[in-house]
């Protein structure tokens, strides 16, 4: 085999490899069914002492968890929750708006409940939708109390859809 033929074969092989590398992600996306694996178990995160919660006064708590990535352990922000104490017990609502993911705050008009300052969705004190454009109420999160400490399971939900779906 002469040098010219060898270089031509090498160029054709490199072209085929480059085309395959470019087409591979497109082919994978086209054949993906979207089902994937279900979301894993969301971590339980300590958000504060039970005695800090007062009836009728929502308390905002950050959800942060240690995550090990390779050689490093970092503190990762997983969002925030609104904690409320009532006669029924302690409840936690995600502070992420189910519309497009903005942060939910207490209503500024003096009424009990919450509002999304981005697009003016409003929620009752129990998290139920009062006024859209959000398609569903605030997302409730599992709560447990262990040794006087409130723990919340940091689940995440898909924004922009009416059905609550964990991601």
C-alpha cells in the first residue's frame, strides 16, 4: 500500500468517526422513550427544632444537603420549604412555585397564604391554588419529627404541569 492510499483511508476513517460522534446524541435522543428510571429516594433533611414553629406563623427553611461528588463533599442547595404548625400537626410546602419555579413568599396584602411574585399566582394558607396561572397548588412534602427536630423529605416536582410529578 502506498502512502497516498494510506492517507486517503485514514481521512475517510476520521470522517466516519466524526460523523458518528455528531449523530450519536441525536440518535440517542430520538430513541429515548422518556420513561427512564423513576426518581430515587429524596433525602430527609433536618430543617430546625420543633419548638421554633408557632401556630399560624409560617417559617421558611432552606433545604441543604451534603453531596459527595468524586473526591469532594459539598453543601448543595435543594430549595426551600414553608413549615406550618396547626392542630393537625406540622406541614411542609415547597417554596418553589409549581408554575415556572419562582420562589413563593407570604402574601403582601395581609391575607393568610402565599403568593408568587413572578406571575401573581396565589395560594391559600394550606397551599391550595386560589388564583393562577399556576395549574396546581403548592407541593406538599413529607415531614417527620425525630428527637425534637423537624425533618423534611426534599422531593422535587415538575413545574408547569397540572399533575404533580416527582423529578
